[in-house]
C-alpha cells in the first residue's frame, strides 16, 4: 500500500425529502447566489423545493450554465457575485453546474487580475467562497470532491482546477431526482462512474486489499442496479444505490494508497474535443482498447476484476483478463453505449494520428500509472478503438 | 436504503514515516499537551518520533492514561490544560488515549461546574479544543470518529459521549507501529474491528447494496490479513491493511443508510464490568449466541454474509446462516480468542440473571436494530454463551 493523505469535509444529506433541510445548512444571514443549468430543475420540482429551502434568505438566481461549464458564462455570474456582495453559492444541478460553482468559489476570492490564470497557471485553491450543492444528476462525483473542469470556447481549452478550499460545505442527494433523468444521461452516468472506478483500480497490485475490494464493491453495485435504473428510473432503491455509487466512485476514498491510471480520460477528452461525443461514451470507446493494449502490465488486476466482479473462470490469468475486458464491453452495450468510434462518427479515419499529434504538441508528461504512455501508444490505442 | 447524513472532516496521514509530518499539522504557536498511556511508546520509538515532530512547539506531557480512560486521571490532565493555557491536545496511543483526549477536548471548553455532566447528561459536544492523534494500536476506530467512552471507577460507571466537535483534526497512522504490538492485543484489535462491522451489517436487508459490500470488504480483508498479522506483525502490508480496516470499520461510512444492532456491545460491556474480560473478547463470547438466538430475524443477512464472505454453500438460507455463525466462531478461535464465558471465568453461573437484572434496573430502551431486545432476551443469549 502506498502512503497517502485523506481528508474530505463535505457533509452529505442523503435521501428522500432532504432538500427541505437546505435552509439549515446555509449560514444565517448569507446572501446566496443560486446557480443552475438549462431549466430541467423547473420541470422535476427541484426548483420549487430549493426556493422553499431558501425561504428567509436573500438570494439571486443565475441560470444557463452549459453542459461543459464555459468560462465566458461563468464570468457573467462572477460579475453578479461581486456587484451584489454574494457570500454563499448554491449549485443546483449535475457535475457541470457544480464544477462551474467551484470555479466561481475560487474566482470570487481570487486577487489576481485574470481569473483564467487559476486554471492556466494551475493555482491551487486553499480557500474559496463557501458553497453547497443540490445534486440533480448522479455521475461525476463533483458533489463530494474538490476538483472541477472548466472550458473556454474562445481558446478551445478545457482545464482542471482544484484544492482543499473547493469541497462543497454540503451536498444534498435526493435519489428521487433520478426518476426524471432521460435514459441517455442515466446510461452516461453509470458509465462515467464505472470508468472512474476502473481508472483508480485497473493498474497493478500493491496489496491494498481493502481499497481493491471497495472499488470492486462499487463496480458490482453499479452492475447490479444498472438494469433496474435504466428500466425504471423511479425505482427508488436502485436510484439510491446508483447515486451513492457515483459519489463514492470519485470522493477520494478508493484512490488512496493505490496507483491511478487516468489515461482513458486523457484520450477520451480528445474525442469530445474533436467530435463532441458525450464524455462517458468516449470512455467506453477507449477503455477496452486501452486494456487490450496494456494487457501485459495490467493482467493481474484485470484477472482479479474478472474473477471477483464478473465471476469469470479461466485456465490462465491472461484468459480471465481477456474475458474481463469482453464483459466490460458487454456491460456498456447493455446500457446502449457504443464502444467503437466509428459508431459515433464517419470521419474517424486519422483520429489516432491527430490525437497523437495533439499530445506531442503539448509538453508531454507521460500518462498512466507508470507515466510511460507515449503519444505513439495513444495513437495505437485510439486506432484499436475505431 | 434509509436516509442519512454523513460528515467526517478528520485528515488522515497514512503510511511509513508519516509521524515526521506531525509538526505541519499542528497550528503554529499552539501550546500542546501530549497525552499517552503506560509508556509503551517509549519502547517502540514512537515517543522519540513524536518529540521530533513537536520540535519548535511549546509542549507538556501527560502520561498514565489507563486502558479504560478514567475520569479521575483525566481530571488531573484537565487541571494542567487550564493552568498551563494549553491550546492543542495530542493523543499518542490507542483508543483509550484518544477517547480520553476527546473527553479533555470537550471538558476544556465546557462552562458547567462538573465535567462529568457531559457524560451523565449526554451533552453533545459541538465544539471542543482542537486535537490530533498518533495511533499506536489499531482497533477501536476512535482516530477517525467523534465518539468516546469514559469510565469512572468511583461510581462504577462507563458512559459514552460524542458530537461533531470531537473529530480529531488529524490522525497519523503509521502501520510500522503494529510490529511491536503483543499478539494478544493484535487478536483483540482484529476481533474488535470485525465485530464493529458485524454490528452495523448483521441486521436485515434494506437494499443498501453498496454499504453491504463495503462492510463485507472490511470483513474479507480482516480475514485475509489476520493470519499474516498474527504470524508476523512486522509484515508491513498486512499491518497496513489491518490498520486501515480498523479505521474504516467505525468512521461512520458503513453505518450510513442501514440499521444498526449494537446489542452485542451492550451485553459485552457487562461482561467486562463483571469480570474484567478484554472488551474484544466479550464480543466474541456474545456474538455467536446472539446470532443463533436471533437466527429468524437475521437469517437473510447471515446467509448473505456466509455466502459472500465465507463462500458457504447450502440448500437453504437457514443452513447457510448457521454455517456462517460457525465460521465466525472458527475465525475467532483461529486468533486464540475463546468464545465461551466459562473459558474466562469459573464463576459464570448466574451471569445471565445478573445482566438481565442490571438491564432491568436501568430505564430500558430496548436493544438491537428493532429496539425490541428485552432483558429476558439478553438473559437467554448470555446463558447460551456459557
């Protein structure tokens, strides 16, 4: 087991009707900016519940935070925060709204002239404006971690930020919100959480037995509840497990003491940038090829996953490892998630070279758990994903 | 899944050599009281490492906190805290030292006249004097939770306390400390953590699939590493998993969203009070009888545990459940932990009636996940444990 530090101070309020406790969690006398996306919260009743919870607080609303939170849009919100002397931010939405709110939390207290520097210069946020979240879309885990990804259309950049000041003070998770989420987004959420776990697990064994089993627990639970969630998102118990799995998949716990990969995300991000494919679907395209390409170095963990999570039996480690990859593909297919790039775009030819070039053009740090994945490896993996 | 709230702000520093980071975690300018027990830390090198870490801080030492932290002893430490204007407490030890420090954290800021009232009147600690811990004995989980149990010899009382103000600011977990722990205490620690998990898991199914699997993960890992830890406590990887399991067994995570039992602890406490049997061993005495007695209401979870944790196969749920109880006994025996009261005392006759009477004499709230366990049930369970 590797050495680690772990601290996660976010308070979770989980379950039916928890939105009604919102008011108790916001500091008395706070002036609140409520942030949300395209208005789906007005259709599923969350908007009304949140307004009820904000009773007694002075607050303003800012809507229209897009799916990949845009710097330009967020800068409009920042203007309001400053002009109106906002003291508390409330994100009501999925990962994009929460990530956007994290940027605002940091930018509100940032003393430099250009808030984009927080991202471009990787400035760690030690202290941000306090904020909370009401989660409406389980997937990214942003509700219980301190990271965010922000997009700047103008410069075609998509950059990450983080720091101990960016944990939500609280997040409210009411699984009843799952009932109104479209099937496509449910499938994306399951795939996203599943791949989050794989990125932290599918590396090489370091005798971190408990972390391995926690990771497998999330994978097994996602596999167990996926058909129920897809069939009937109003199935509360399935939705509750789905929601808690997504949070636990990326709140820091399972990554502690073990190596992490995250190369699938790096390659997937490029597919989103090039073709606008949903983030989760790019992961499902890359993951099987990535694991086949690195079968040799990952086969122990692949076989452990195959045996424990899928109950695969086989004569050799390699046999079980290969079967585990096939099972993973089958799982994505069962969610109506395609796993080949050519199923998303006709213009897939040349993508591998393009991505390799994009990687080469950057100051290349190496990817994966050994930091040895090269642009040429990426080229081969993407080509295998056609 | 039941509704829940979860917040655990303790920072964990885990791994080899982490004690050297101690100084970075204590607020600058703090005046520290270092608290420890009987001096085992002077034999295993921890004392020197901690003193090194406290370099540059003004600090005092208070030693001699006994195995069940005594009110009278703690009151002497409280006097020092007040007279010397201590601002930060540092527990260096196992659950008893950390629990004692939690009492002091609360008492230091308590404005009433009699600090025992915090326990007797169950006063929740919203804010305590900040404290940290260097863990030297994995078992109780106190290093990452906000509860404590304090004993008052004078009145034969052993009472619990807690509150959000009693989470350690940080806890340092260096698994290298396990190497010098006597076998008896290692076996106790494994049994304690194992039973902590059982108390939160062995109730009835509520479709909390992820919590169930996390609980099973801790049990499976304890079973996996127990023989290695007992055989060679210097086996770092086994020790690391042991330590992290103990912390995760009682840091709040696995109890969220599920019913809890805790009747085994209630009955076990009485055996410690009557005969001075080690806490963990009383749990091993009570648990098998408790599960046999409540086989009907617990058989679904017992069978799930039997199948998933022990790989038991059987024709019926009841058959698997019974085999699971036997496996649990075998596990305790493998640690040289006796599971019958008569193996600890010759004077076991009449114990069941005594405990039932003690329970009856108190304002009885009912025990177990349904709060329906009566003194008469306890009598039968204890009798089955002879």
